[in-house]
C-alpha cells in the first residue's frame, strides 16, 4: 500500500495513529483484518522523516509513538493533491503466468493445460470466498464495493484463463 | 461410497445426437452425473458445449438417444409424454435464462400458474404463491406485471414459480445470462439462501460468479465432462493480496 | 411514379414469399365474389329474356280472359272482352280466342294445360314465335317451349290431349303467359254444373295452342269455353291503371275465392314478374348468400392478416428506417391485399358468369335464355368494389397500426403484446387445466376471439335462413305430378344447398386458419405450460377449446341473427325452420368446429418444448 494513502487519510484532520488504523479497517472491511497492525505506524514514521507530516505530542506523558498526533505539512498537502490527480492504474501482472506456460511447453516440463486448470481452480476458490465476503457486507457499503471489485477482477482473470485453456488445447491437438 | 438412494439426479452414459450418418452432431456425449440432496452443482462450459441440452435431458424436456436418467428415484428416460409431464409437476422446477414469464399475468398469477396446472385449488395456489414471493423478497410487488419489474426481479419471480410445487431439484439454465451485475447479485443471494434451506440445485452457466457458489463445479466441453472441482472449503485469508494489500 | 412502382414491387415480392397465404386469401374472396356475380347475373338474366320475347312476339300489354258463369248453362260473355277492345287507350288487339282446360299426357306424365285456339294467320298482338317445327294446323298442337322442355317433347311427337290424340307440330314461346310451370291465366277445367267453388289452381299449369275447331271439339260443349284476348295500349306503362278499372277487388293472397272470378286480367309487368319469379327467389338467395360470404371473407381475412401482421412489423420497421413514410408503409401493406382482391374479383366474375347458366336456366320459355348475358359494367363494378372493400376493411386497422408504431419498436420486433383480461384470468383459475389454458389463450387475443365468434355467427345465421327457405319450399310443394320435379323447387333447392355448402366451407376454412394462427401465437404459452407439467393431450384439448368456446357463443348468437335475416329478406314469409333443426344447429356446429380444430391443435401441442423455449420470447 502506498504511503500516499496514509497521507490522504490525514488530510481530513490531524489524527492519532490508532484513529487512522480504525478508519482503514472500516474502509477495507474484512480485508482490514489481514493488515499488519504495525504497518500504519511504520509508514507514519517514514513520512515524518520525509517531511511530509509532522507530529506533536498530545498532552502526553510518554514518548511512545502511538500517543503522537500527526498532521500534514504543506509539502504533504501538495503531495496528496498530486496523488489524487494521478491516473495511473495498478499494473496488471499477466506476463509472468503467460511466460510460465510458454516455458513449460517449450521445455516439456509440464503440460500447460494442467497449469491452467490448477490456476483456474485456485482462482475459483478465491472467487467464491470473495463473493461470500461481499454478500456478507451490507449493500452499498465501502467494503462491499471493494469486494465487488475483487470479484470482478477475478472474473476477468478467469475468463482469460478459459481463453488460455482453449488456446493451448487447440495447439496441443494440432501438434 | 455415496448411497444411491440419496442421489436426487442421476445420469448414466447419457447421449444425445442430432442428425444421421456423416452429419451427426453429438450434443451430449457419454455423461455420468450424480447430485445428492441439498447439493448445489454447477456445470460450466463455453456456449455450444451441450450444457443446456444436458439440462433438458435431466428435466425430461427432451429424450436421450442413449443412456439412463434417474430423477427423484424414478427412471425417466423411457417415460411417455404424459408421465413426464406429471413428473415435471412434482419433481422438477425450471429456471430459464429468458425468465419465460407470461407477460399478461401479474407476478403472483405467474407463480400460482404452476400450482394451478398441477391441480391445486385456486385459494391454496394463491396463498402459496404469495408466500413464495415473500420468500424471494418480492411480497410487495405481487400485483406487478413483468413489464414493471426489473430483470433481477423477474428472475426471482421465475425462481418462486419453480419452487411452487416443492420440487426435488431446481434446474437452472443460465439464470443470470440476461442480467446485469446488480441483478446477478440478487439472484446469487437467493441461490445461497435456497442452498442453506437444503434445496438441491443444478445450475448450468458460463458465468464464473454463479459457478463459484456451487459445492461442486463440473466443466463441460464438446458434450462431455472434462473436469470436476470441489469448491467447499474455508477461507484462505488471502483476500487482501487480491486487493493489492501486502500482508 | 417511382413510388408506385416501388410499392408494387415490394408488395408482389412479399406475396411471392408467402404463396400459401396469398392462395388462401384468394380462395376466400373468390367464394364471395363468385356467388355475388351469379346473383347479379341472374338479376340481369331475368329482365332481358322477357323483354326480348316481348319484342319478338309482339307481346301484349294486357291479357284478359272471361269464363263461363259457374251456375252453368250459359256461354262466356265475349261481349265484355270486345268492349274492352274498344276502350280508350287500346290501339290493337287479338282475339278473343277460345280456351279450354284439359289434361295433356305424354311419356307417362300428365300435366294440366290451357289449350288456346288460334288461326294460322299472323296477328298484330301476341304472335308466338316458333322455335321448333311450325304453327298450328288441324290435328296438330303447338306446345309452349318450357312445357315442351319439361316433358321432353319436340315437333313430331304424339301426345294425348283430353283423351284425344294429337301430333306436336311445333314448339313456341310467348310473352302473353308465364312459361311452364306457372301459366298466368287460370282456366278451370270442366267444372261440374252447379258447383259453388272452383277447384284450386293446379301447381303446374302449361299452355298449348290448337286450331279453333280443335279447341271446340276438345271442349265438347260450347258453353264450357272461356275466351282470352290480348290488348296493346298506346301507353304500355299505363297498363296497371287500365287494368284497375276492370279488375275486381283481389281476394287476399292464398285464400280461396269465395266466388269464382268471372275472368282474369293481367298486365305485362305482372306477367314479366311472374316469369322471373323462378329466377328471383334464386337470385335473392344468391345475393344474400353472397353478402354473407362477403362478411365471412372479411372475418377470415382479418384473422389471416392479423396473424401475419406481427411478422410484418419488422418489415415495416425496415421500410421506415430507410426513409419510408407511414403513408408508403400503409400503401405497401394494403397493396398486397388489394392486388389479391382484384385478382379474386376478376376470377370470381369469370367463374360466376360461367356457373350462372349451369345453376339456373331461367326458363326455356324465354328467348335469349340459352346463353348468358354479357357481364354488365354495373356487375363488374359492384363485384370489384365488394372484393376491394372486403380487403381494405380487413387490413385497414392493422395497416394503420403497423404504420404508426415507432420505428425503434418495430425494428426490435417487439411482438404485439398479448392483452390482459383480468376477469378471464380470474375465472380460468377455477377451471381444470385444459379450460384454464383455453380461456387464457383466447383472452390473449380478444380481437381474434371476436372475429371467430362473428364468423361462426354469420355462417350459422346463413344456415338458419337457408333452413327456413327450405321449410318454405317443403310446405308449398304439392306438385300434381311428383315425378315431374317442379323446376322452381328443384333449382331453388340446389341454390340453397350450394350457398350452405359454401358458407360451411368458408366458415371451416376460417376455423382452421384461426386455429392455426392461434396455435402459432400460443406456441410459447403451450410450451411453457408443458414445461410446467401439462401433458400434450391437455394442451391440445386446451388449444382446441380456445376455438370451440367462441364457436359455441357464435352459434348461439347466430340463431336469432338468422331469424332476423329471414325477416329482413322476406318480410311476408312466416315459415320458420322446425324447432328440432334450430336446436340441432348449435351442437352440430360445436362438434364440427371441434373436429376441424383438433388436428392443428394436436400438431401444435407436440412440438419440442426445449426448442420453442430457446427461440421464443413471450
């Protein structure tokens, strides 16, 4: 997860680390549980070092990080604005799998169809899981929306795998 | 070793051919299948692979060229039209891709049609229809015509109709084929709730979302089964990775 | 010009695409036009031959006769006739000629005839025209042409008249008397002296001519002779006013005269009307039949057209999408049916014209009746107008509707949505499954249901009217010589049978077409019903019931409609068909419709469910 996410979360108001974590958990739903709890704090420290956030001790007694309240610096605000305006999209990662099939076929190491089938089965299981999670969330919630996105991407990937299967199948029957 | 008695749907060596000689097309080519009570089984495959034909054979809408079909403990592939019709009244409920509701009947009239044709009294049929519509979440739209309902709602009415005669198995042919993703979700939820209530479902689809709800997923190609996957299993706790969150 | 050509091309191509339907349409309109043509031609045929005969034989304007008084002992008073000849307005006369009633026997038949005594000289008024042989001479008899035709005699045969043997020397036609079997003068045969009443006129009465001496010898006593005179007036059209001065008050029709008339007097118009009476009844039956068939044709076509209009919708959409105006679209649709109608009119005219003489040779006793008159412009015009009118009427509403639908909807082939009749749906829920299906199938297309009801009602009303006419025939049939079928009853009977057959055939075609259209339309509903668990037998009986129920309603409606038709066509007729026949019509119709619709219904119920559900949608 990119640092800019945490920066953006701070844009609403200066917050404590644990506030940010709570908000993240809410937005991510069940996925939030999978997150490393310390991740946020690590990121905040890095951001402070980079001069994008500043911290202040709340009327506090100790020096422990989770009592600090963080706020955006002017630079940090600029960075957030720039990030919001970005249109880059997460990179797809198809090349690896594709090359896996090609290499296996060329070297005779394994049947590409078997690889595809195994991958398909795995993706189907994940699809089932994501779907179930999506249906468990209330309609229209942020979490439901995120899970729907996962489901749709998995669907798209599965469709590609079907194409792969068809393709490698016909190649096999030709040769 | 599955107890044969438990199998709601069974097929042995099922074959369906069209045409003769050189031009013979094998729509279904040697299929063996068993579905036990309470299971949801999905049959997936590209279009033209014969899955719809298979469903028609299992539901008695068509007769196989070869092989046996057992439905709710009865062998149906050799039955006459009359007996098949009677069987369809009690053992099977159909859900189609095109919904196939009567446009001039309201939702409740569509649902009660099944019961009326099976010989129930009008009052009993009407009451059951209302109950079923409530069950699928359309109790407040009972008097609506299909033209006033969305695609997902229409399919839900069709599902209610399929449940009308308490069938042993519900056969669904591409139930979400004509639906957008929101409507698909409605239908998915309904199938899940039916599954939880113990209804046996056999779904034919090329939509992986629907297939993913099944206990068992069978892949079909060129009229034959090529693969079978068990999908039940706990969560893998790896959804975050799918979303781009590093663990 | 280009547009007209385009319309024509599109229309003809579409017709060629669906030859069966075009043929069906043709047959249906043809039945109506042919019948109408026959009726109209007959009307013509009735008028002309009498006119021709009148001119050829110098036909009289007034024919008067005088009988000897019933009290007997005195001869008939010729003076009265002579006085009539001198009356103002009379420009010529012939006679008085002696006439006696006698029995003519030949070939085993016996017929009552009037024997008129003539001399060999040609006269100015009523000189019968010889069509075979020659005019009277002693020992010879000239037979009126229609009588000769009925008896099968010609010049040279021997006949027996009042017991005397005579040789037939000729056959002739005249305009002074109505051709056999309905001579207009009634000269009673030998009436016993002192009897107070005349025997009723024989049903079949003929006319022959002898020389005057021969008549007197046949009569025996001079004072049993009657006399007849023919008059020509200065103003032929004033004949009835001339006659009014002399005629006694007419006894009410059908009643026996309380006192024997001293004589009879008739105008040429009366004779003409009676001469064509034979033809007129038939003509009336045919014209009425033609209109009924026309109505049936409208119903049939409307069903045919309505069924196919759904198919047309897509073509309409295409036409409009490429720039056709609604007017063009409607023109193309109408053009197809109008073309068929015009062709049907043409063929119907020819068929009717050829068939008219076969049906009714109006009378051998009139000149010019051996051939049929050429089709008058009026007949051609009426028949064509009826045919085109029928086509337009039946296709107008669908054509306009098709032209008005939005192009988008038409292209998407949004089929005509079935109508929802809530009360029908509610009622059908209480009925067993086949009736449920039947009511709902019928209720989806209310217009077609009404057309079915109407067509059966029209057919049944026609049959009821025909039954009444038949009953009337039967009641009045006391031919003196049963072997000698009176032409009137025989021919009218044939005409009635023909009309009934055509009505039934057309109604049957209608029923089958309607069932077929209904089965096609209900193909989706019946497939769904079978998927939900209805057996094919239940489905086929439901589909058949969907036709039988409207037919039942139509038959019941047709009974009073038929009685009303009788009253309208013949206001003074009081004969109604026997009750058992009326009551039998309804169940017979229902059974007939059920039989006709079973086959299409069964075929429709056996199609593959899966196929239909895959391809069909609502």
